[in-house]
């Protein structure tokens, strides 16, 4: 089978830094706990646990792991940092620079008297980090278009639209339009991460190649941007969304000659390489 990798795929700069910081700490003999997944990828999570950094879901548990906690690339709310400090935990902060910039952007916009319309998933760790400490009267998270149209905008004279970094801008363009129609002073922070967009654009190139029979998207089951890649691919080609190479059912590629491969921003290179190797061995 011929396998074509998307020109851009896999780990983004923010995740590479997070991965590196934890590995460096492990190399120094440190142990700790990762608060939530360091990235949304089960294979990276297992690897981190092997290095002495298991994932935990509350800070209290981190006390049992050398009193050290890692904040993921998605970032956390200021109150979480304060809680870690009050528990006497040392921290390894791997928050992506873009996420830190968005935290600042939101605070500045609130100071400017803006209502924050956050376009994304309310329960996504990144979004929880932005909103956990905010006054609910000053922001709202919108995911479905109906949530925008049914919201009472009459008391909102000025709004700042902020995007979760990994969302697809095209899917949320109607949301922006609807808000613009309702609020005269609509301001937009361009916070969609270029890494996500680059992976999406490179995948679209594969999807538009008539010689490619199917697309394989590799990534964690909880990874929003991986799911987004799969959604883009599904619109054009038969698509297989898998976590690792062992999930590949080669029988389903029978009769196919050429397959395109992409991977989410939290998928490590070694998972991509393993999938490519397995696919190459498949007989068309
Ligand atoms: S996808 Fe973008 S915002 Fe998210 S961690 Fe990676 S570089 Fe940072």
C-alpha cells in the first residue's frame, strides 16, 4: 500500500514543549503527577506514567507523587495555581504560550467592559481554565449555533469573541455572524491556533487528491482537534480514526492502493510511524 503523510500532522509546538519538560524532569530523577492529561492522548499518558508522572484528576492526590504537579499545555485557572501553592505542591507549568496569551486577552477584554463570548466546548480543559474563575454574568460559552441565537443579547452592549484554540473556524463562522447581527460593538480575538489550522489544511490537500482511497487519522479519543480532523476527512473520503497502530484493521483497506495519514496535535511521532509502517505492509 502506498502511504502519504500529510505535510503537517501530529505534535504542535505547545505539546512538544510540554512533552519535553516532563521528560527533562524525569531525567533529573523527579517524580510528580500530571493534573489532567498532559495532552489528550492515551499513549502519551501511559508513557508519562512509565516515566514517573501518572495522571491525576485532583490536586490532593498529587501530594502522594513527590508533592509535584504538572499543569498541562491546556493551562489551568488562577485558582488552581493558588490551590496547588496552598497544598505545598511544586509545579511544572507546561501551559502553551498561546493559551497564556488568551488568558491575558480575556482579562484585558473584561477590563475594557466586554462580555466574553467563548466559542468552544464548555467542559474542555482549556475552556475550563479560562472560565473557572470568571463571574458567570460576564461570559458565556457557546458551542451549538442555537445557543447563540437563543441567548438574550439585549443586555450586552459590547462583546469580545474568543475561540477555543483547536476549533474549526469554518464551523463557527455562522456563530460569529449571528453575534455580529445582535451586538453592534462586536470585537474578535483571533485565537484559533495556527498549528491546528496547519494540520487541517494539510489534511484537506490529501482529501482533495483523487488518487487517495481513504484517510487514517491518528489521535486520542478525547482529543478535540483529532476528532475535528476526522470530521474534515469524513466529508471527502472513507476515514478511519484510530488511537494506535494495533487498532488498524487492515482487512478494511482491501482493494485500496493509496492511503493518506494525518494525526492530531497530541499524537506522538512514534504512534504515527507505527501506523505508517503497518499500512505500508498491507497488500492492495
Ligand atoms: S494546539 Fe496550539 S494552542 Fe494548543 S497546545 Fe498546541 S500550539 Fe498550543
